[in-house]
C-alpha cells in the first residue's frame, strides 16, 4: 500500500511538491519563531549574570535594563559622579561597574567604564571576560574592542580609531583630535560586549575636553599630552552595575537607592526587569505564534485541497483499484498514507529549511541585534510542535480519505469519467 | 462450492432500482452461465449492462432476488467479504483506463495478487514465481515481457494496454472473467486478434467468460449470445439512469 501511495504521489509530483513545500514553509516558520523566541530570551538572560542591581537615572525599569545592558535605546539622564561615589561607599556593596554611553565608532557603541568591568562583569554561566589578544586599557587613549568589532572592521591590537559623538551609523562630528589606540581584543561572548568599544571613563572625558555645546571648539585643540596631565574626573555616568557582598541585602539596597535624596535614581534587579520585559514582549510573541499556527493551518488546508481536488481525477484509479480487490477501506488507508507521506515530507523539509534559515539568519541577528541564535537539535517543545503538525496532517488527510472512501463505495467499478 | 455441474453465475428473480422509490431498471427472472461457457451479452447503451455487471461483481446489491456466483450466494456475504470474494473469483477488464498509470506493466498485472492471497497462490501453483507467471501471461498475450514489463503503461498503445488488462484479469486464474466492452476502443483488425488471444488464454485456464458489448458483430465467436433486452423484464432502452457513458 505504501508503495502504491508513493508511486501515485510521484506520478503527481508537481502538486505533491507544492503541498510539501507549503507544509515545509509553515513548519520552518513556526520552528524559527519558537527558536528565536527562546534564543532571544536566553541571549538576554545570558547577558547579565552576577549583577545584583542596575542603577540609572529614574525612568522605567525595562528602559534602564535595555539601554544599560543591551545598548538598545538611549538613556534619559545620567547619574552624577557624586552619587556614584556615595553608592560605592555603602557598606554592603562589593563592587560597582560604571557605564558611560553616548559615543560610537563605525556604528559600534563606545562604552566608558573602569577596570572593574573586566574584573566583575559576568555573562552566561558566570563567565569572565577573556582577552583574545592584548590587555585591558591603562592609558587614557587605550581602547578594548569586542570580538565582533575586531572581526567586522578588521582591527588589530595597536590600530588607531576615532570615536564619534552620538550613536548613529553615520557620525556627524568626530573626536578626531583624540584618536584611541586598541590595546586589547576580547573573546566572543555572544552578548552586546562583542559589539562594544571599551575605553576608560577618563577616555570619555578626554574625548570631550574640547567639546562645547555640541561642537568642538575652534583652534588647534588640546593635545593628547596635555590631556594626559589634566584631571579627568568624570562628572556623570549613564548607569551602574552593582554587585553586593550578600544577595540577602538586595532589596534593602534597592530601596535605599530608589529613595536616594540627592538625585532621583532607579535601581532594578536584572531578573525582575527581564521578567517585566518578557511580559511586555509576550504579547508580540503570542501574536507571532498565532500567525505561525495560522500558517501551519493554511499549509494543512492546502494539503487537504490538493488531495480533494485530486480525487475527482483519480476516480478511475480508485475504480481500477476496486476492480482488483481493493476495499473502500484500502482506498481510505491509501489516502491517509498519502497525506502522511506529504506531511512527513513537509516536516523533514521544514526542519531543513529551519536550519538553513537559522544558520543564515543567526549571523544577521547577531550583527543587528546581538542575539545569539545557535543551531541545535530539536528540543522537546519543537518535537511537540512537529508531532502536533504530523497529527494535524493525518487528521487533515482523513477528510479527503473519507471522501474517497465514500466515492469509491458509490462509484463501485464504474469509471465515471 | 466448486461443484462443476452448478452454473458459475446464477441470477434468480432479480430486481434492482437505484433508489427504492424509483422504478427498477433491471428485473431478471432467471439468468445463468455454465462453467467454461463463453457468453456474449448484448445490449444497447443505457440498457443496464453495466448495472448487471456491477450486480454480478457484487458491487451493487439487488432489492429482491438472489445472485449466486461460483456456488456462493452473494447476499450472505458482508460488504468487506464481498470485496474479497470479487478479487478471489472474478477478473475484470474494462473498456479503457484499465491500468494504473504510475505503476509499471508488471506491477499492474500483479495488482490483484496484492489484495488476494488466493489469486497469488494460484498464480504460483505451477511452481512459477509471480514474475515468471506475469511473463508467461504477457507472452501469451503476444507481448514481449522483457520489452514492456518495466515500462510505464502510458507508453503502450491502447491495444497493448487492453492485452495487459487481460493478463491482469487472468492472473491467478479466477473462475469468472468479466469483460465490459474491452474492444470498443480498438480498431476492427486488432479487435479480432484481441478476441482470439482472450479466447485461447481463457480456454487454457478453464475460466468462464462473460463478455459485454453493444457490437453484435462479435457475437458469432461465442458459445452463446444473450440480449439483455430479452432477459430484462423492464423494457426501457431509453432509460439512461442505469449507466452513464
């Protein structure tokens, strides 16, 4: 029976192929949506580990999380250096990583920070940042670049770069008087770190020495040598990553910072803020999922219509089968086998397409959004999706199969054509 | 069941209507075919020939009367059993489109053996494998097995296709062969050649032949010729409801 079904399908390969393709595309879509959803969550969750609190100017917690850690969007306000110092002096605080954003180089953000960044920043399963080449900055004009910056712009240790004011891809005003020298390149992390250019907080200040009201002052400007001798105490930073000595004090510290009198500040727990982000995003995710399910249904409806449309042309075939002893039940089973073969073909092709899509798309997602989407074997949720598609395909195939059953009962051996 | 004196086909007081509120299209008091007989059933189109064949082939059931094939009253069989009975006992040849286009010639010939172990075992009775028996039947039908066996059926001429269809009907020697206008798509020369082949092979397998046609010119080659209008008490030559072209 399987042989007959297979050969019959091969005989009608153009329509069969279209049916398989429709299912394959819907399967690829639903798998990719699920994959991106999960990997996006993972990728976000991997970016901050080991940080107890994120502190920034008072805004929304999701907004603070996005601009401080994921470098999405712009900060509304800064934290004054005085507040930073006061927070760092609190007893229960172990370390702080100040983050200063606002400049860029060739579309990559320049991040001003301190040595604490390389010491305390953790990603993934509490992994440290590791240098692929060179070392961390110790001069004002030293810069440490992420792996992707190095790969994309083909930079090596010792190259000079010029940062630009603002964060657009096409920079308008460049800090060309204060070029930076690359002192180190980091190993890939799969986080926004890969796309950042790290300089010291003093470096950020140095870039803006000749900066007045959004433009460089006229004249020769200050030389690097002069700048090195200046007192480059930062006036403000964008955000702080805070590590506590004991996690037990996290809510107390959060409340203390949130009620800080000198300046309106916001402290968030990364995990809680992520949850908040997910609950925001889940509406969109749900919409995407619903669309994908619709597409799968459309694929199955197409399968059904292909089989149903074929039935009329195949009444002769059914009559011949009946004349050589096939029972209407055989005809039913034959059609079920066909739809199953088509669905399974669609699932296998869909899986392949999904891998190709994620394989190609992961590069783009990484570069554009810093999302790391890895190829992986189907996991339980994906297997469940595939199983439901298979079952749905079988059910969808039963309708034309039943139709064929009834027709072959009614037609008998007469070849009504 | 295989009592040789018994007729292979026996119809008694048959009445058949497409719906119980409609007038019957067939009403046959008594119609029998003896074993080994070659019967020509004549009837103009629309006279209910195909309906009668469907009754004998156990596809349709009469509202009244009994049909006995090879000693088995059909009314006693459940639907699934009737399908099995048909493939075990009856070989069918149609006017055209006998073959499944996506199967090879050999697969088409062996098709009924997929559904009937009885036909399969009878096909291999002489110690031949199913393939050898297929070759033998194709050769008997003046087809060269090696040339056409694995060809697609669409590459064959209509005459060749009909001969393959006969080979399929004959495989596993069913006691009754029913041919429904098998020659109407052939020209007159190949028609006679086809009949000769059909007769000689049915002769050697000892089967009974019920041959249906509207072409009275063929009747002379048969043992007996029956006009459906003579045995059908419902005289409605213009009633087309019984069969569609």
